[in-house]
C-alpha cells in the first residue's frame, strides 16, 4: 500500500497526527484566502487545496529544484534530484507523496527495499543523501515543519570503498585485439557488430589519458586542432590539453563518417533538436550495458564500465613508474594541492610523454626496466629537473 495519510505506521502515530495537523492548517489557510474574495463553493475549496498540496509533493518540488539547478549550470545535481525523487515515488506504488509524509519509517523501508534489490551501499547512500538534501531544502523553504529528529537519522549516508575498477595491461591488450578500427583484426577474433562502437569509445577514453565518458561525449570538432584536443572537464571546469596519439586519431577517423553533419566528434549526442544531456545519459546507459557484454565475451572477469578506462590509465601509469603528481596532472585532478605545488609550471611535453608510455603499455611485452633513480621516469630531462628541485624521487 502506498505511504501517505491512509497508511500511518505503527509507532509513528505522533508523526501521522502532525501530518494531519499540517493538512488541517493548509485547509484553513485556503478557506481564509477564499473568504477574502467573497463567496466560494466546496469545489473551489478542494481545487485550491489540491493545487497547494500538489506543489508540496516530492515529485513537483524536486522538479522545481532541478530546473533551478539546471539554470545555474548544475546539471548533474539536477539529474540526481530527479532520479532520487522518481525512485522514491516508484517505491510508493508510482504515486507522488507529500513532503511531510517523508518519515523515518518510510525512509527506512525504502532503504530496505533497495537492499532487497541488491543495490550497492554506495547506490543506497546516493539516494538517501539526495532525498535528505531535497527534504532539508523543503524545511528551509518553509514547506514542511522542522522536526526534532531527521527522518534520515537512521539510514546509511556514507561512502564505502569501491572495488578496484582497473584493468591489467593484459586485459587491456585482450580488448585491443577486438578493436574494429584496426584492419588486421579482420582476420582475428571479432565481437558482434553492435558491440564495436562501445569497445572503440572505451579504448579512446583509455588512450586519451583516461578521459571521462561525459567529456568524450561532449567533445566538439572545434576542440580538435591539429594534433591536440583542448577541452574543459565537465566536472571541474579545468582546462585540459591532450596530444592526439595515433590510436586516438584512428578512432576519430573511424567515426568521422557517422558524425559528418554533426558538431560533435563522436556519435553520442546526435540530434541537435533533442536535449543534449538526455542523449548523453542514454548513451552512458547503453555504453555500460554493452561493456558488460564485452567483458563476458572476452573473458574479463571484472565489472567493465566507463569508469574502468580512467582507473586503468592511472593504474597502468603507476605500474609504469610514473610519479603520482604526473598521474594526477594527467587525469586533470584540480583539487590536489601537492600536484599544484610540484607541477605548477610543468611543460605539456611531460604529460604527452606520460600518455605515450601508458598507451604503449598494452601493445608491447612487459620487460623489466633498469631503475633510473627517478621512479622509472628517467627518459624525461624536464621531469628530472623537477625531481631534484622539489625532492620528488
């Protein structure tokens, strides 16, 4: 049975009575407002009351917040608000519910239903933290009264360590054997045609210094100038420059016929008349679904996803002996103070070299290298200078 006025939970009568009191006060307010205008009917009272109640529903309020967030450029948070509200409404039998009906009992049962669906604790925490943010904003806005105890006090809102997502060089090499952009693979193993696009996009993200899928999806042709891609990270706004390696160029050329009439470099956001964000989210879902199938077909016993490309680049870079500061800079981690101190004026040649080292790691035999005394990075004079200057060894 859906939660709401018709479903008070045992042990929560005081909350239910509080909800009824709120409803009664709203009704009184509607009647007082109509009295100022003169005569009114019962139908007019109910119509006005329904209008007030609808505006105080979880779905309507979350959508109002989401639109405001979109106007201020916070599209990811807007999407999170919509997603969490939709999930709670689905748990409520598909019926929207009033903000004041968010009780500790409802939230606890919602959490248990997510556990029953075998959702990860981080996924559960995402929904709880997002719903808590919506609820707290409603309290601040005066839409619901402040309670002594938060309905979210007893649920999990932390972040658990995630499983390692990185692929090994051998696993990356195995995927590369199926790369449809390499002519030689025509005589080798093949994946079903509908998986080619997902694999090729994944390999591009890896070779492009672990580029995030959202950044790749939004790359414009104007971002590619000669042998350099210049773009701003969607998450941080940081400006990134990447040298286009031969593997990356081959993939770009592979998709060129599919993007002939588009401003975008890759065929993910394809319809200029539709919402770009929705096309990206649809593309992301499809990409992850396809990557799971690819992992099964190629014998990779890991959960392959778009995040794996980024984690894999960083892990291979570390295993190749690249310093953490260079890896952080290569990934575009703007908030690492150590990186800012050590690499404030590090030339792009260092990062380009890092890209080549990591990219080539999956295309050659892994042989022990002589320790150069600079973390395996002795081929870079520019880096040696920084190593001595800042004590980076």
